[in-house]
C-alpha cells in the first residue's frame, strides 16, 4: 500500500484541501485575520501552529488509552499549552521584534479550534502516526491559506515581500493601504475561500431520480 492510500497519507492529504481547516471548516480565523499583513509574521505563526498541532495530536494519541474521559479535554489543553510555550519562547528568543507584534496571537494557539478540533475529532480515536499526519496536514493546510493571503497583502499593501522592497513595482502599482488594514484581511479571506470552494470537487449526488 502506498503512503497516499494509507491511513496516515489520507489524514495528511485530506486536510490540505478537501477538509482544509480555514476555507472548508472555517477554523483558526482569528489568526488568519490578525497576522497576515506581513509574510514573515505569517511564516512564524504558521510554523508555530504546525509544530503545536502535529505534536499535540501525536501526544494525545499516545495517551488516549490512559486519559480518563472526564478530563480528556483538560489534558488536551495542557498538552497544547506545553508545545505553544516552546513556540512562544523560540519566537521571543530569535525574533524579538516580531514577537512584540504577534506574541498575543501565539498564546492563543493554545485554544485554536484547529488544535482542539483535530485532537478531539481524530487524535483521541486513532493511532499515533496517522494522528501526527492529521495534525501536520491541518497545520500545513492552514499555512497554505495564510501565506497566500499574506503574500498578496504585503505586496499590494506595502510593495514589499519579506520586508524587501520589490524593484520597479512603484512604477506601475499604487499601494492599496486598505489591504494591510483589518478590512483587507476580511476581503482577502473571503476571496480565497470563494476561489478555493469554487474549485473543490464536491461528491457527486448519487441519490434521487436519474
């Protein structure tokens, strides 16, 4: 059996597109709107969420047979918090200026619906490797959407990419300041969701009259 057709491959690939957490499940919207005005901020947030989601799912799966049902969600939050603290410390140490901007949103990863959703819906019911791949896929799927939004917002709003001025862009493009403001995030998210859902292959309707 190929990886693509295995439980791990299916869990990973499904979250990239078919069940993408942002435009299909509408999860993680707060950070989608908050940190996507600059690509570097978005990269760090995405890296942190991928790390926390994948390892939280893995840990929840490893402990699933030893966690009492009465405290299951509390344990999941504590596990997520441990990994998010690692992410927060790393960003604070290596990117202190960026941390001043996205620090509050990094802390909110703990209660991000993507982490808790995958832990509760998948990891607590499945083996470790598929659970890790499920969390990894959800994080990557989230990141693909955020990065696509961030690239457009930074280029169109600031005329830069990763902080570097794009040469000769100002000769033919007038910066759209609204794109780096909060309304710009809503516009871009709506546009990405519309485009993505327009191209998602929906299951054929096999019921009813022919």
